[in-house]
C-alpha cells in the first residue's frame, strides 16, 4: 500500500484528500504545518507528499527544502496562489507538480499517479546504474556524482537531468522531451528552463562538461565513446 503524507493547515482540505486517497488505496498520514511534516519524514517513509505552501510555523517551500535534505520523496505543492514566481521557485526546489486551489480531487489523484509512475524504480540491474567516464562517477541509485573522487552537490532537478541524459547516452533528446519526461507533461516552462539547468550542470561537471553536447535546433545529448 502506498503511503501519502498530506500537509495543510486547513482541516477540510486534509479531509477531502484523505477521503479520495483512501478510496484509491493509499495509507494517509496528516500534518497541519511544515514543522510537523519534517518531523514525520525523519521518522517515517512516504511514497509521496501533498504540501500546502502557506502554513504556520514552517511554510511549504521551507519544509520541502528540509525534507529533500534527508529523503528523496516526490512532492506535489498546493497553493491558492497562481503566481509564476511561486511555481518556478517550487520547481527549482525539486517539487514534482504544482496544483492551484480550488482543485478537483479527481484531478489531484490523477496527478499523484503520474508522479508516482515517474518515480517508479527502473527495472535495471543496479550495477548497470553506476557509470564511470574517466574520473566522472555517476551513481544513479545512490543519487551521487563524484569527480576525481570528490562528491559534487547538484540541485534535485540537476540530478534528474544528468541521470536522464546518462541513461539515454548518445541519444539526441529534444528540449520538449526533456521537459515532458523530467518536469512533467503539463509543466508550463519553456526552453529556457532546460538551457539554464544545462548551463548550471556543465559548470558543476567542470572538466567533464563536454560530455553534454548541444545539438543546435534540437536539444542535447550525453556523448560518450561508443564501444
């Protein structure tokens, strides 16, 4: 049974989400503020979190940031605010979707299923997911990247982007496909989102930046010597 944590200071919102989630086979835990949510995530594992932004004690963005430091749990953010800035900030933190209140519970459940499907572990041998390119070592299951033995720190979306490029090495990937498969089918961003993350990723990879090749008019690919 999938475990869902719903975090909102409005009891009626929590009750609606609980009702629909339990009907769809989820085990639901509730929290009424971000501080409580962080504490629960330290003690328990959840498959997905539904988190409001405006809450007492600790807001949703801050709570998400703290949770991402300790566990890689997909997050869908809820908000009454439909500002582009809030959405962009959330996606930079590594959230998986952004739902504006008032929302349709049925649509929310559909979005939950899409996010969970996207986070389903790939059915590959683990050893095939630890890849080395000279001094660049990419451990996909462990979500770590090291350069010449030194661990580098990436944002959650930079990790996702690098892992996706590596898993599809030597394959041309359009910007639209990268947006769809990494940010989600309904992400409202544009090509600049991909270009900005590629730029930051290259800067973090240092001497190994040239593995990420720009395909003019198309997108990008992670290029390695073919065997």
